C-alpha cells in the first residue's frame, strides 16, 4: 500500500506542532484579510466539524490538520479527544448542583445555521466501544460463552447508536437542509496493548487489550477477530444510514487502513495514514459538491 506521506511519520514533535499551527494560522489569516467576513469563503470551503480524537489528536496529526493543510478547507472544529456519541449528540455534562451544562451540540448547530456549510464532518463511536466500555461487549473466556455478547452488540450498535445518528441527522437537516454529513467507521486495528505515550509515560490507553485480558481472552487470533467484528458491525450500521438518508455519507475506511502498519497505537493512526485518509475524505467532499 503506497503512501506518499510516509515522511510525516519521521516528524519531530516540533514539526507536528508547526503543521497543526499552520493549518489554524492559514484560515485565521484568511479571515483577518477579509475583515472577519465569512461570506468571502466559497460554499465548498466552509466546513463545520465535531468529533473525537481523530479530529483532535494532540500527540500527532489528525484528519482536521490534514484537511486544512493539504486541501485548503476552512474548518470550524468543535472536536474533543475522548468524546462520546451520547455527549456529542445530546450532552451529558452536569455541574456541581447536578444541573445540565449547555452541550457543545448547541454551538455546533448554531454554527451550521450561520454558515450553511455544504459539509458537516463527524467522527464518533470509537470511545463508545473501546476503553472501559469494551469489556461490556465481552464474555469471560471461562464462561464457555462466545467471546462477544452478540445480543448486546446488536442492541447497542443497531438500536442505540443508530438512534443517536438519526437524531443528529434530524438536527442538522432541520437547521440546514443543504448540509451533508460525512462520517467514517474507523478501520481494522490490532489489540497490541499500545497506548499514547508522552515523555515515556502512558498518557492515554491502551483501550482494547486490557479488556480482552480481563475477560481471559489471550489468543491473538481470537482477540483480533473480536475487535474486527465490532468494527464491521459499526460500519454496517453506518452504511445502512447512508443508504436511507440522502444527506448522510459514510466513508468506509476498512479497505484503506492497514491494521498492521498504519496505526500509531490501538486507536490512532500514524501521521502518514491520517494524511492518506484525509485524501479519501476530500474525495467524498468533492463528489458531493460536484
């Protein structure tokens, strides 16, 4: 699998930081040049995004960085690493008095209403099936039951998560009928037990292998199969939504991401892989705008 961006994997922390800042500075300078008037940007350049660490990844590049730098999009990004579908679509935050905190989705919808973008990028679901959540999808090996709790997976992905997305689609459609939602279902990954390290300390993760080990699932083939089935089920749900909603578009990355060579850790891609995936997202954006 050729990748013209392989040199990005050798970047230092400083080079990664400059790449991130360049994307932000470029669009800010455009706004300043035009005295803050957003209408100068063509409809095809305006994008609003909400998501998880695939849109907000501090240790390396992410999809938003690559779309800004390599494809010259203006992106108002609300993504926050570690965010969940439920929080992004409904809001789950409460204050010390157990009162609801105004959710980010309210600002997202307001911005979509202001810009009327052709495209709204969304990245979510990874934190809903990985980390501490992942154990709930697994049976213990010693129980003699299948590795995966298939009925639970069916309910969570094809009922609960599907409803979340249907409500997101409805919110965006009612605010800006001409806005298309583009999302993805991640790709096949290997439960290596590798997380995010900063200065030799484990900053975040791992998110998959610990849960498998807790449930007594140690066989590497069985571990890989369990994760693969989860990713496939999630993607198939998104494909179904794509089929039934004209303004919802799923980008299937499973055939584009190498599970053995494209991952920096269990949940995040290498710089070069994010850049290559951004090219694929760009192709989808261009196809919608043509």
